[in-house]
């Protein structure tokens, strides 16, 4: 069978995922919701989320147009040198990547702002119908995002056969994801922190009390940050892993005159989507079951289905078993990273209990214990990424030159093979978080709020797991992109008669310079994002104080005393749009500066330093933030004095610190790593020929 058959098969499975997404969307839409207050508030949330997304995309379109013009002018070669066709293909690929990524976010918002209302209403019937509504709402996004990524890559490769165009497509997805995740993260944590500090800490009112002027902005933020932003992020990760693998596979196939390696990439990626479709279709929870267990069971089932499917494909098509082994290693390590994240963030485990206990002594001990466990939690994930890269490298090394790095690329494909299920679990989190707020604002009673609290706690735990998957896969993907960078450099070096490179020597001062610069970027990038949250939250806190001070009867909850929700939404929107560009531009500018100063050796060191530092900081922030959040919820469930106790107030402070950790800076770093790696590959020829040293 020819390569085109497998490309079309991948397109067919992508089409199947769209059919499943449409069915699930229809199922969610048919769920009843008749509570007038929930409908009113839900409409406000949907309007706020769509308004922010429209303004964010309008702002980013200027950056995209400028970037597209530069790509057309200079990539893959300066347009004035002759044939403009490759430049046109690269530019169209880049724009297509940004559009696919943007559509992923829009789809997520459309379903999440409908599923949140339906989940709140379903909670009146019990945990099972509420869970199914929230999960299937998230699964719409999972199916649509992964189907879009596979469809885009398959069609682009089938039409052009150009792996450099794939890098352009991936760069488009990554650049939009970088800014979308940063902007959504700043919005959501501005509102969340402000609402908690004034509502819970100062006034002692419930989390989603409708008297709080920031409460609608908080719920809007869940959607624009954790749905649209994370959807674009995981779309980018999936595309980048496939693009890196196809770049290496294409080179290997050209050398040996076959298509087996490219076929392996498409087969395994398509099998992963098919496994996710089956996993989503069979997901369920018992009448009084645990939602965390249900979500994790679905992930494990999908993992087994993928391993069985790909083993069957490998045997049927006589593909290379070592390549299958590399992808299996990646997936199994991804599950291991998820289990480690679960241990440190699940409210049934000792770390959360210990942080809750420490909170009885004040917020300083909440922060100290949380930071400590956050750093410890990074070890198993970092070790897992290292082990999977080493094992995949050594497993595939005997196949010949270039296969060792291809093994790492396939480990990344394997780790992200079940990304359809991962996104479904991730989007479930903000849906049930919104449902919890709607249940309180709709006056559905403590029993319903308790059910939505348990769903929300599971969402926070699973979000830590999904972020671990995304971060781990980003680590393996950029290692393979480092191989793609070396390949691009050597191709240019051969054409120019320059020496080729086989690796990077850290004793070379240029490489070491680049390594130090690269290691510093994630820390500064994170600080810029969190300072943006800090500045924006201070403005919103001042606005909340103004409203409680000037609107008569608001604090007491008198009839007719309504907060001005739109003022807080406006502050969050303006602040996020003004803060989202600088951090991303800093990371891009640092990459360009390092390349033009030290050339390809400095860029090699830059990427290595950026990968190691970025993975460590990202894992630490994501897990510490999830730990603080669930410690707060554990106390609110009645532990260590319960709500409004000293421990509770300290835990709220910890959660406030953890919010920008886990939802703004932490998950944005893996996108930053991918963006700078793609820039390095796309500009490899430029850095080879135009540097100071």
C-alpha cells in the first residue's frame, strides 16, 4: 500500500473524530437546563468569553500578519533569490497553523459555555449525570482539536511533501498558542485572585457568591484560559510532535528509498486518535462513583487500546518493532508522569493533607510546604522524561544512523498519542468549575454544590495530570526538534561547503553562553506573565472595593443591589491584552539575539538550557499550584477546621499564589520551549551564515 493510502486513512479517522464531536455536542445540547438564574448567568459568561476571544484574536492578527510577511520575505530563502513558490507554501502553512489553532479555541468556548449550565442542572439528579455532561462537553473539544491537528498535518504533507512546510504549520500553531495561553492565563487568574482575596479572605463570603463583582469574570476566565488557551496549547504540542517526527522520518526514508518511517508516524498518530474515540465512547461512572477514578480509568483504558492497536498495525504492515517500542515507552512514561502528578495534587494523598495541616499555623507555612512538595514533584517527571528519551534513543540506535533521534521523536508521538482523551479530561475541569459557580448563583442548594465540588476537585487533580502529559511531551518533542535543527543546519552546511555538526560541546564557550541564556528565558518569561497578573489583579481588587463601597446594599445582599460585573470583565480583558504580547516577544527576541551573536553552536546550547530549565520550572509551578488549590478544597470539605477557619484563610492565600503558577506561567512554558525550538529550525541557515562569532 502506498503512502497516499495512509495519508487518506488518517484524514478519514480525523473525519470520524469530527462526527463523534458533533454527536457529543448534540447530546450535551439536549440536556435540560430550565433554571432562569443559571441561564442568565450562563449567558453573561458566554458573552464575556466570546468578547475576550474576539478581541484577543483581533490583537494577535496584527502579529500574525507581520510574521507572515517576514516569513514570505525570508523563508525558506529570501524571496528575491528566485522562485517564490516555496515562500508562498511556507507562508500559507504558517497562516493555516494559526487558523487551526484559533478554531480549536473557538470550538472549546462554544461547547464549554453550554456544557457548564447543563452540568450544573444535571447535578440535581446526582453525580453520574453531572459527570457525564461535563466529560462529554470536554470530549467535544478533545475530538475536534486532535482531529484538526491530524487533518492539517496529513493534508499539508500529502499536498506538498515538504517537511519544512510542516515546521511552518507547527510554528503557526505554536506562536498563536503561546500568546493565547498567556492572554487567557492572565485573564483567568486576574479574576480568580481578585474574587478570592476580597470575597473569601476579606469578607468571608462564599467562593461564587453573586454579590462579588468579580465572580462572572472568574467564570469567564475559566473558559478563555483553561479551555481556549489549553486547547491551543495541546493542539500545538500534538502538531509539533508529528512535525518533528515527520521531518526526521522523511530524511530517513529518502536515504533508504522507502516510505515505512513516514507511514509509521501517520499510522501511530491515527491509531492514537482512534483509541481516544473508543476511550471517550466507553467512559462512565457508577451511580456514587469517584470522578477522579473515572477519569483516570478512561485514560488507562485508552492507553491499553493504543498499545494493542499499534502492535497489530506493526505486525500487519511489517513495520519496525523498535519504533513501536519507542512510542510505547513514551506513552507509558506519560502515564507515569500523570500518576506522579496525581500523587502530589490529589486531595486523598498525603502531600495535600500535609499542606492543609501546615495551614493551621498560617499562610507562611502553607507557602513553604507547597513550594517544597512542588519541587519534589518535579523529580519523577524529569527523571521519566530523561529515561524515556534515553531508552527510545538506545532502542532505535541499532537501526542505523538517524534512527536514534527518530526513536525520541516517536516517543513524543507515543506520549501524545492519546491526547484526544487528555484534552477531554482537561476541558472537563473548567466546565465543572463553572458548573459549581452556576449551582451556587442559581441557588440549587448545598447538596448540589457538594456534588459540583467533588467534580471540581477531580478536575483540578486531572488538570495536573494533563499538564504533566503536555509538559513531558513538549520535552521529548523539543529534543527531537533539536535533531531536526541539526539536520537543517547540516543540509545548509553541505550546500554552502561548510563543516557539518554532529552535536554540541558544552566546553565550547559559544555553546555554554547559549545554554546560560536559554536557561534564564523560562524564569524571566514566567515572571513577566505573573507580574502581568499581579498588576491586573491589583486594578480589579480596587474596582471590587469601589463597588462594595459605593453600591448601597451590595455587601448585605439587598434586593435590587446588583454588582457591575462588566467592569471587572473589562479590566481583565484590557489587562490581559496589554500583557500577553511582551512575554512572548521576549522569548522570541532572546532566541534571535543568541543566534545572531553565537550562531548555530550558541543556539544548540540555548535550546538545551531552555529545555531543562523550562521543564523544571513548568512542572514545579503546575504541581505546586494544583497542590495548593486542592489543599484549600480539602479544608473547605471540613478538614482542619473547615470553611472560615484560620487554616482555610491561609489555604486561600496559598491558592492565590498557586493560581498564576498552575494556570498562567506553568503551562505556558512548554509552548515557549516549542516556539523557540521551531524558530531555531526555521532560521538554521540564517544563524549558520549570519552571526557575530
